[in-house]
C-alpha cells in the first residue's frame, strides 16, 4: 500500500494545482467583483501552498521509509516543498505590493510564484511518470 502512496499524493498535488489554477482562480475573478475576489484569493492561496507542502512532506516521509526509496524522487519532493514554502512566504509581499500600487514588484513576485508552482507541477508529473514506468 505505501509503495503507491507517493504516486497517489503526486496525483493529488497535480490535480490540486491544475484545479486551483485553471478553474477556481479564474472563476472567482469572473464571478465576483474585484475587491471581493481579492479577499477570497488572498484567503485561498496561502492554504493552497500549505496544502501542497503538507502533502509533499507526507510523500517524502512515505517514500523515504518505503522499500522503493528513490533519491531522485526525494529530491523532487524536497524541491517542491521548498518552492511551495517560498510561495507561501512571499504571498504577503505580493499582497502588499498590490495594495501599495507597486505594480513592477507585484508582477515580478507574482510571476515568480507562478514559475515555482509550474515547476512543482512538472516535478509531480515526473514523479507520476516515473511511478507508471518504473514500478
């Protein structure tokens, strides 16, 4: 059972990232006025990052102690944890830049968080692919 848990968690993380990025955030921006959408997204995004961190920590723990311990997978998981923690901690900076009309800084930090999230998505897809073809 635990040998497939890392695979399952990577599937969950991939689904969460895709669902939040392509369905939840755009829908909120279309349906709710800008001020209320901003409040809701500021509430959701930190939870999104922490959820991925917690799932990744569980995945790392399971993979590390399972019989299929693989260092490459562990590295991808560790990098994902670090990237999502960075996103979590820069979220208040992103919000402050937006509130203070520092558009260049907001754009740079927001793009940085998007890039880290996309890399995390890619790493989890690689983990899924590895599990599909090597176990």
